[in-house]
């Protein structure tokens, strides 16, 4: 009678010592253990059965007499699973929630920091070569953007490709934002799509324009001009003739909100044709004389102005020098019609944009938001390498896409509720006392 009253007022609290995969030891204090049969917290020690690597502390419930071990206690198993899941999420996000998690689970800040750093290594090793999506996407729009990061004291360019639904299709860290690097990311993005991309949404970087032309197939390239005024939009439809020797382009300039308001909208467009077939023989024909007039010499005291390199007219002047046309836009009925003499190809371009974006501004904020998520979610401070940052980014984008996290094999066995806790933790040493039994446990290394 007196024994039951004593344990009813003094519940046992346990301390678990865990040895991580990197050899560090951490402790988890104030763990309340409940009986797996009746749920009572009146637990006492019950011998030390011998195992291969030491002894295991046995426990017994004073209320019902149930004998069990700590790694078979459902209350402790579920609590440890929840803590490791929070630690995994923090290891992926890399935010500043370690102190919050430490208070939540009753461990010290140093303990939670060591657990998270250990899980980072295991997760990075497992998620090094996984795809960002579980299944291929159905949309045919690809939005691309790039940003410069400082990795290990060197500047690197992060290139991200996303679809219209905000799913990250591909990314890469490159030393330059060249046409070849952008094309590699675009090819990876198309591998995650059921059909080839029909609309490319980017800013006005020349590498994007060159990459779109080098695809050698029809595509719609929507370009958001990153120069004031920022409400300008350039849409280019690239197509080829039957022989594939000439590239036909119809380029139109308008406002970015052309799909948001109903009414008559002004568009300026130009049509160009360029030979892209086999290289022609250079030089003048046989018997033809040189008709080029000689350049007159400059007068004394006057210097000739150097000629500017690059195109004579840029995309920013297209709204002034192009042919004027008008479109009747109805964003609520999702219809676009030409008024007067408007090329039907131009109307089809804006109809395709409307089918993909609906009543939205045509800007590449889809990929820009993905880079903002990356900056907030993946830590860039401290000693970093490009390989480690790519691993962290692959885990981060995979989780943001909604795909399940690839957990290491030992961790996967631990997270399975049908299996025992010993799949990841195994007792190696036990130090028992009359008040607080201490369990030393080890986190198994990944094979």
C-alpha cells in the first residue's frame, strides 16, 4: 500500500545519452516513460540483461507489472521520432529554429545543434543524386532566372528553372551565366516535363535569347525588360520554314498587364527573317568587280568617332520603331482578337500566354520567387563549397516541390512505426542508479 503511494507521487524521469555518427555524445534529459500496457508513469528499474555490446536496462511498471525496455516503449519511440523529424526539417531548411526546437523537446541548444549537424551529413549523402520531382509535370511553360552568390569567397551563378505551377524543375551552380550553362539547365527542366516546352519566360539577358534561337524549333519567348519603365514586355515567336534554312521571328512589345484588363490594347511588332541553313560560300562571284567605294581619309584636326559595338536597336526601343497594331483582350472570357490588319501569328502568341498565365502580369517572378526561397531557406554564411551547396539545394527544392524526403536507410527503418527503435538506436552501455538510470545509445552509421 505504502509502496504504491510513493510511486504515485514520484514519477521516474530518464536521461538518454546518444552517441552520434560523428562520434559526439549528447544527452536528452527529463524523458517521461509510460507503460506500454496501461500508460502508467510509475516505472522502476528491473535488471540489466546482457547484450552483444553491453547491457540493457530493464524497466517494470509498478501498476500492472509489465516488463519492457526503453526502445520498445511506444511513448518514448513516438517522441523520439517526432524530435528527429523536426531535426530533419531544420537540417533541410537551415534556418534559425534550433533554439526553439531545443526548448520544445527539452534538450540543450548544443545538443540540438549537434543532432542537426549529424543529420545534415546523412541526408546530404543520401540525397546527392535524386530528382527534384516524383512525376513529370504537364505544363509547357518554363520560367528561368539567375542570381549571383558568394560561395567560399568566389562568385557563383545560380540558375533556376521553374514551371507555371511554381515547381522547381532544374537548377545549377555555374561560374558564368553563359548560353551553354543556361541550355544545360533548360534541358534538365525539359526532362521533367511530359511535353517539350512551348513558352520560355525570362528577362532580357542575351544568353537567354541566344539559347532560345539555338533550340532550332518553334518556341514563344516572353521577355520581361529589367530597365525602367519596368512595365514593358517583349514577346518573340520563333519559327522556321519548311526547309529549315530560314528562321522567322515576329517580335512584339507591349505592357506586362496586357492579360489583366479588358479592352483595346496597343502592340508594336516587327517581322524578321534570317538564313540559318548551311554556310554559304563567301566572296564575290566569278567575274564580279569590287564595287565598294573607298573610305575617304579624315581631315586634319578631326578624329573619326569609334563605332559602337552590338545591335543598333535593342528590345527597349521596339515599342517606338515597330508597326502599331491593336488587340481586343477579354481576360474573363479568355479571348484575344486582332483589330484591323494584325498577323494571325501575333494573336496566337498572346492566346498561348493567356492559356498558361490566365489573368496575370507576364513577368518572370515565378523563377525570381524560387531564388528568393533559396536565399531564405539555404544558409550561405560560413565555410561553403559548391558541391555542398548543390546538395543542400537539391534537398531544399525537393521538399519545396512536395516530394517526400529521401531518408537514409537506417533512418527510414526508424521512421517506420511497424519496426522497433533498435533499427537506428542500439544500447551499447548502461549506467544504472537508484534515481536516474542513464542509457548510452549510438546512432548507427550509414552503410
